[in-house]
């Protein structure tokens, strides 16, 4: 709390304090260490992630390469079957064969077909469609010619042996052309690939829980997936659509069914296959868990070091300095009852000792000079206050003279009664200060005296004093001279409709007594002269009463004073500012030092 109050001062801020600068300097020293640690951390994370990704990619690339070799071997068997002599004899000499020859060739061909089917686990079925004899041969034997497969599978890519998709399954198809250029093929050899085997083989990549693999033929072809645990196979169509929309597929992260995955992919142009492998994000994080722990430990230790440094700096440097500055502030505010005790034998002990000696010397000097200053102020205050009475006495005789000339005997009696009460208030032996209620009552009495004189020409609008302001202690005779100045210098020569307004404004800090009139408009030079007179202690012009008020308020209350400006009524507005601090004390007078 003390530090907060200290930093709220204009000349000392938290940003400019020695404690803040030392702490910022230490943080700047620690910053390269943090930056290097963050760089090492990111480098290790990136390296570990790249190693896992490269290993995963190399595995799927190897798998596709092995599949290419296997499919290529199957194609060679397929083309060799196209040149089988028994197959060609059946297609070309079927009509000339007898039944026994036909059966022998068919059996030999079926053996060849069966051998090819069992040569690879990728082969689900091998079929030979012979159009001239109207038969289809497979491992299940001879059956009626399957024209739909003969034309459907072959019609997709034409001649040659390629992986094609037909009704959701994958096939290799090759045909033997006819004798003429535009003739139908004599026969086709179709090999159906086993998607189930491919799916089972993909299981070798599911080394992690919730991982998965997807094999895609072409862009919109057959999709074969195999997932482990909670791998969301149902989200694969959405993922493929996002992949098609991107210009270039690359290793990246994707969110599927509220789980995050890193996916890797490889392509086979020969087979027109794309293989995607999905690994849960946590798999990449697991190897880094220990490093995460060390990183957090490093961060906690560094923060602990900063905290220890900050606390030690605060205890051994900032707190003693704060005590030192606080003591100076107390001394500036006039409190000389200060002694700083410091047990540690460091530099601050010497500084505190010299400060204590300085305060003791100041206290001794002030004790000698202060009484002399108080006596001098009281003497000046009495002198200033006494200057008012002769001036008002002169005005009083002037008013009586005027009434006598006009023969206003009735008001002379009333006027002398009020005048007697007025001088009784001025000349009685009382304290220098009195309540604001009594001061305003005296000023109101003065306005009644003046209204007897100017009843037809000048009206006084005197606001009631608020009750909460009544006990406030103020110097004597500070309001009446202001009103007197309005009568004498602003409205005395006004023929009619003269107006003086006395009102009050206040807040938590000060009370303002405002006196304004509708007298003749002052020139700028005259207003400037009045303002200058209030500021100049040597000015002895005819506004001496207002100057005296201003000086007495400053001498007695230490703040406030009199200010003048143009009134909204047209004449002069005088504002008497009285600070509320200590305003309700009962001591006769309070001098500030």
C-alpha cells in the first residue's frame, strides 16, 4: 500500500523506479535463455514429428512398391495365359474338335487358371471369357458365356492389362484381338482382385490405438479402409472431398470425429492407387512427454529464480529506498518527528544516520524560528484587520450625513441601532476566527444598513447559509468588505434597479462565497488592475479592503483567497474561496508551515 501511494505521485512512477529497472534488466538477461530454450523445444518437437512422419511415409511407400511388383507379376501371368495353346485352340478350332478333345483342352485350361489363382493372395478369381464358343471358364468350371463381364470390364479401358473398377470391385483385364482390325476379341482374361485381402494387409499399419489406413483407387474409385479402435472410418468420404478440393496433398493435421490425426500419404501412378495413413496426434506427443516435463521444470525454475531475485531486490534495495523516500515526503509535509532505524550494516545505514542528523538539526532550527514567525504573522494580521474599521466609519458618517440632509429621521434611529450593533461586533475583544454563521450574520446586518440608504435604488438578494456550513471557522470581517465594495464602487451611482446577489457554493474541498452585482461594465484594463492588486501586496489603491481580505485568508487558512471576474449580471463577481480542511476546529487560529 505504501509503495502504491508513493508511485501515485507525479515525480515517481512504477516505470521509473529503481526496483522496476533492476527487475526489467534481469528479465532482459533471462530473455535470451528463454528464447534459446523455446528454440530447442520447438526444434526437438519438430524433429520428433518429422521422424515419425518419415518412418510412416516410408512404410506406406514400401507397401505400394511391393504391391506394384506383385500386380506386375500377376499381369505377366495374365499375358502368359493369353498365349496358352489350349485356350487358343478352343477359340480357333472349337468347331473341328470332337468332344474328347474339347474336354481335354478345357480341363488343361482350368488347371492353368487354378494355378494362376493360387499364385497370389491378391487374386480372388480368374475368368476366361471365350466369345467364339460361348463359354466362360473359371476355377468353378465351365459355364455359360458371361457377356456382361466380357463387354463391361473390357469396355472401360480397351485392350491391355490394367486395374479397372467394375461394380465396386477391382479387376485386371486383357484380351486376345480377333483376326480383323475391327473384329471382336476372341477371348478375354479377367482377374478379380481380392479387396478383403487388401483390407487385411492394411492392418499392418495400425500400430497405434485408434489409427487407420485408407487405400483409394483413382479419385472417385473404390475405397478400402482399415481402422483400429475408434478410428472414424465413416468420416473418410468427407476427408476425400476435402483432399480433392486442395491443390496439393501434404502431411498435415486433420480433425475427424472430435479426434485430431496426422495423416501421411503416398501415390502409385502405375496402379492409380493413393494410400493414406492416419496416426492420432497423441502418438506424436507421447515421445515428447518427458521433454515437456523438463521444459516445465525449466520454466518453473526460471520463474522461481525471478521471484527470488525480485524479493531480494525488494527487501534489500527497494524497501530501504522506499522508507527513505517516504521519510522525505513526511519531512516535506512538515512532519519532523522522524527517526529511521536500520539494523543492517550496509550503505543505507550510513544514509539513514545522516538523514536522522539532518532532521534533528532542522527541528532545532525550526523551533527557534517558528515562534518568531507566528508572532510576526499575528502582528501583521491585526494591522490588516484594523485598516477596515476607519474606512467603514467614514462611510457610516457619510450615510448619516445623507439621511440628515434628506430629513429621514425615522430611518436615522433604525440606522444608528444597526450601526451600534455593527461596531459592537467589530470592536469587541474576541478571537481572530469565528464561525461562518456569525460572519454571514454580520454581513447581512451590513446589507440592511446599506438598504436603508439605497432602498429605492439597490436591492440585495442574500441567500440563506446552509446549515452544514454554519460551524466552519473563518477569519473575521472577510464577507462584509466585499459587499461594501459592490455598494461603493459598482452601484452607488446607479440610478435604479441596482442588484447585489450573495450566494454559496461548496464541495468536499472548499466553500465559495460569491458576491456579484449588475453595476457598470468594467473595462478590460480596470478588471486587470483589480486582479493585479489582489496579487500585489504593495498595492494601496481604494480596493485595499479586498486586498486585505485576500491576504488574511491566505495567512490564516494557508489556501483559498479572493478571485474576481466579470459577472453574468453585468458588473463584477467576487468569489471568496475558503478551504474546508480544519474549518470546524475550535482553536482560535491555525497557522500553516
